[in-house]
């Protein structure tokens, strides 16, 4: 019930961001003086980003609890649980600190970055993510079929937004700039997919807990 409420609030915030962008970014020179930055999903201190940070952190906590439960049973996938927990904790901090943007600036100074490689960090991250996802196939298959499929869908949503749409957004930003309505709509879709993937993954973990009871209480 709480998760459904968070999803509803997230959707409302995303719709508010889209509505504001449509109002402000129509035309060649958008007037940003009236912009409510708290409603901008691409702004680090926005309400939507806050929800994203908390959601990623909650996923990390659930994964750590699952890891502890798996370690107590000497489950062969215990290190998969720990690795995912660490990755989600890092993702939560990155959402707060913008580490990938700093990494992108470093990579851009050392490689050609145009078109879909305009945001230089996205392609290397995508390759690593695909390799990581392939290595986790046995772990995913250890879940009940329905939850395994939902986990794959959650990964597709998150990576499709964080990497796929980020690369498309880079191409748009290079041609039209980051103040174009086209780029703003792409950014809303990107952030929406990332959070949707995270919330769906949390649902998978909670549903799996109903079977395995790795959360105390």
C-alpha cells in the first residue's frame, strides 16, 4: 500500500514536471525566471530526485537484509545479494551527488564524445551493465518465474532510462541544447523510467520476502 502511494506521488510529480516544461520551454528562448525548480525532475534538489534517492536506498536496505538471510543459510547467491545491495547504495548516493556527471566530464576530456556518446559515461556504463546482468542470470532464475520476469522488466526500465535514453538525450542536447522542449521531454521520460524500474524492483523484493521472510518481524 505504501509502495503504491509512493508510485502515485511520483507520477504526480512527473506530470507536474512535464506540464511545467511544456509551459516554459515552448519557443526559442524559454523564460526560466518563473520556473519552480523543486518540480524539475532533472534538478538534484527536486522533490522527484528526493523520492528517487530514498527509493534506491530502500532497495539497497532490502537487498542487504536479503544478503544477511542468504549468508545465514549459506546460500550460493549470497554474494549476488551483497553486490546488488552495494550497487543500489552507490546509485542512491550518485543520485544525490551526481557522480556520473563528474565521471562523464573526465571521460569527455579523453575520448570523442558526440551524438549518442555526448554524455561520455553512458556507453561504458551500458556495456558494464549488460555484462553484469548476464552474470546475474542464475540469480534471477532462482526467483519464482513471475518475480524473475518482473525483475528483468525492472532492470530493463531502469537501464533503458539511465543508459538508453541518456544516450538519446545526449544526441538531442548536442543538436538542440538542453533548453529545448524536445530534450526536456526526453529527460522526463528518462527519469520516469528509472524510478519506475526502482519501484518495481522494490515490489519484487517485498513479494519475495513474503515467501522467504528475510525481513525481521
